[in-house]
């Protein structure tokens, strides 16, 4: 539905009910205290999440790309509402299937542009044990190849990676045991901190040499070591959704990894959160609490028409381009609110 404005721009409000809904997830009504006590093991969450961008005026042509959250086995998007004074289209990146909202502005912007996308989300606990009662998704040959490949910042070999593998690998451990050795190694040998420059690129060599960083660096190291052991591993990124309050602003992204086991399917791990809270180290190997929303999968992403600046290392923040280069003339904000 469109409402035309006097300056011939329009407000588009797109409500998408059951966006790619794979299943309906049952909700449990409980107090916040009860949720806190039970959130890591059984309780689903329902919340709204708003992704907002303000683009500043510019005379030159501009392309705007915003990632779109989708329904999958880890979350259900009940509704998505886009508010914008310009029209845009939903596109899809071809390698991983990530979706995005894209607007092309050949004449630039005369006025500041506000765009917001609000989601109604149901997020269950994602656990390997829970999924054993469900049909296990079969790993396709294409997925296996894709999630064993190196990325620009995530090598699957080399002196540093091979030396760690040699030190870790006892004779013939099972896949799950190998993954646990890698997970524990990353947590023991990496420090979670954001000091100086160089961290935050999800760079395995940085992680090996500097031994600190944020979630991208932790999970780059895990992914390199797992893929080197022929364990398909999938990088995922989105935002944390706090469980210690019912609403508020979210300062930045969070990422994690799922690796594939034939007996359970995709198996979640979150090494950086385990490093920050060692009491959760066992929990976060195989269980992903509903304290997040996922937006995209994979690294080195190409978005298609209008994206000329080169592959995106990862895609969670707005990506704007002007004259084939990244354009920084915008601000962003994120917030959530618990429903029920």
C-alpha cells in the first residue's frame, strides 16, 4: 500500500505475514524472571526488532543495501514492515541466499532519508538435543563444498593453521570430539577485547598472531580449524537481543557458527560468548539461547546490480555505494522490544 506525498515521494509500508515461514513455533507465556531462569534450555522468545537508517543528502547517484532477516530453522519472522519515503526492492544474493532491500537513486537525495524495517520475531532455543527429535536436514553436496571452502580472511591451511591442527589432533577423534577440541582451544587461547586496530575483520591470521578480538575473530579461527578437519562450518551474523531487559537500544552486531554433524544436523557454537562467561562454555557448545536475531550467512558476499565496490567481508550493517565506492554518509540504530 502506498500513500503519495506532496513532493511526489511516497511512503511504502510493506507487511509480509509469515515471511518464508517454515513452521509455527509455540510460545510459552512466563514472567521475565522465569524467562531468565529458563531461557538457555527451553523457553522461546517473541520480540520486535527495528533496524533504522538515516541517509544524508547527496547530489551524486547512490545505491542503498540493507540486509533482510529471514525465517529459517532458528527463527520465525511473523511480520516485516518497511517504512521509507522511497521505493525499494527485495533482492537475493546468489551464493548463500541472503536477502536484502535495495534502492537505487540515480539523482541522489535532496533531503535526509529515513528508512526503518521492523520485524516481529519468534526465536526458539536452538539446540542439537532438541533437533534430534526433528527431521535432520541433509547436507547437500553444494553446501558441503561451500562450507568447506576458504574465505579471504579465513584460510583452510597454511603454517599457522596446520601447526595448531597438529597440536590438537589426537589419533582419529570423532567429528564431534574434533569440534569440541577446536572450540575449547579457541576459548582458551583468545581474549575477547576491542583494543587498537585490526580486530573485528574476522581474520584467522589476526586471531592466531594477536590472540584477541571480537566474535568475528573468534569464529574465523574456529571456522578455519574446523574446515581444515573437513567439518562444514557456517558463519552467521545478526544482533544480540538482551535477556536482562525487556526493550531498548542495541549497540552492535553479534556472530556465531554452526557446524554440520550427520547425526544432528547443524550444531551451534558461540565461542566468544563462552569466553566472556566461562560458566556457559558447555552450554554454548550445542545450544544457542534465543538471545539473538540472525540476518545473513557467509563471507565475501556479492549483492549483484549496484554493488561495485567488491565483496563484502560480512553483511549486517547498511551498505551504501556511490561511484563504485563505499559511502559513509548515513547513521544507523537498532532496538528491540519484548512481546508478551
